[in-house]
């Protein structure tokens, strides 16, 4: 009887042990949260590989320091990041951003925001370092000898026409910190885009080399660049230059830009995400003021894909093929750029990006 009892106890004990050590998504999530909860500061070396929809690849290495800031509404942390190849860094703290050229020992200060992640130093920042995704369609767990992997699949973003969005997070079995993160998505146009972070040489809390504040204090030894108020475009309040451009969809059709209607000119390019995102708004204005307004799009690069994109977006306003010389004439060096021309062919307004002000000015000029 004693022997049987002992065997049963051993059996129950082994079974319980197996249940306690069962590894699944919830276990990994709990262990990650437990680890992150005890981290207030972290530094790491990182390789960031970005593959764009046009096939271009950026492969850059750098270093970053992140410090939790629970009151920060943009990131939830402050950061310092540096891209090694060009020796440029970025600092974000309390809503203020610093863009730094270390080789020139100069820096600029500006309002910080999500756009900072596109700066050289910002490219070294993994935005979700302190959290795992909680909103997704599906998550799958797998593992290797040294890592746990969580692969998330997300719902399609129908508004922005983004599909096939996934994220794979590879966590070390030793410390539950990320070794690699791969984000991928299929945009409305072009090939799949991926962003890959590969991490190494973590230090946490008091073991980090320098705080974000220390990096800010070092700027006292640098020269601050004070940006002058940009000079008005020399074309403003002057007659629209005479130019003839080719129709995007009909190379035999040469269009002479002269009109007795109010005209909105939209300079855009295929690679410019904000340009494409604003297409529906431009189309809406074109339809709303159809009797009183002409809308003309001008694109200078990647003409074949520009045609495909306009067709896919079902954009109906006129699009023409521009060139480098025309961009120089209009002082266009960032996109999208809009110009509002009145009924007398006088360029009245210039807009750096789409805004509600465009429609307000259209109404004002139409009422004159």
C-alpha cells in the first residue's frame, strides 16, 4: 500500500511541475511585463534595417538610451539616439527635440513629436520597447533554443489601405529583453515595407553610461543654430510663370497652364506618403468647388508608378509631368507643396503640406 501511494505522489508531482512550466503567450507576456516593470532606463546598440516599397533599403547602426517618462503623452519616455555612420544624434525630452551634428558641434531645437523617429538619431529608437501589443487579430507563439517569439497579425487599416500588417518580437530566454523586432506591412502601393531592429549590449538602470539629461547638458559646449523665419516664396503675389507640361496619361497632350479660374497646384511625388494621404482631401475640394476651381497635380519622378498610383487612388483631377527646373522655379524642395492661384493668375498662397487653411482661402478668394 505504501509503495502505491509513493508512486501516485510522484506522478502527481511530475504532472504539476509540467503544468507550472507550460510556456505560452500569456506566460511570455507576463514575464516580459515583469521584466519591463523593473526597468526605468535602458541603453542598447542597434541595427535598423528599413526596406521601402520601392525596393530601397536603409541599413544603419547606432546606439540609444531610453528613460521612462509616464507623464509624456507622445512616447512615454525620453531618449537619446545616434546614427553612427553620419555621427548625427537626436534627443527628445518633455516635448522638446534636439537635432545634433556631432562632427560640426552644432544643434537645433524644435518641438518634439512622432516625426522625430524619422531623424537620424530617431531611427535608432524602437518606439514600443516598454510594451507589447494588446490590440491585434492573432498572436502565435514559437521558440528557438535561446529565444521566445511572438508573431502578431493585425487587422487591415482600410482607411489608409494598409494590409498584411505583422510584427514578430524575438525575446531572449535569459532576460526577456528583445533581440530582434520585425514589422512588416503592405501599403496601398508598391512592395511590402519592413522595419527590422536588431539589439545588442543592453545596460539597464544605474548601469547605463549616461542619462538623457547628461547628453542635453553636453549641448552647452555646442553652437545652437537659430532657424531664421523662412523667406517668402519670391513668386507670391506675382503672376503665374508660363509653362507647358505633358499630361501624365497622354504624352501627346501638352497643357498650357493659363486659366481664368481659381487654381490649386499640387506638387507631389510617389515616394511621399503625406502626398498620397492627402489625395482624397484634394479630390474632395476639387469636387466641392468644381465650377469655380481647377486642381492640377504635378509629379516629376517615377512616372510609370505615378500613373499606376493615380489610377489606383481613382484620382480625377488633372496630373501633369513636371521636372527639376519647374521645381526650382517654384522653390519646391519638400513635398507636398501647394500653391493657390487666383482668377487673374496671381499666386496668392503657398502651403507646406495640406491643411484646412486651403479651403478657407478658396472660399475667401471666390467671394471676392
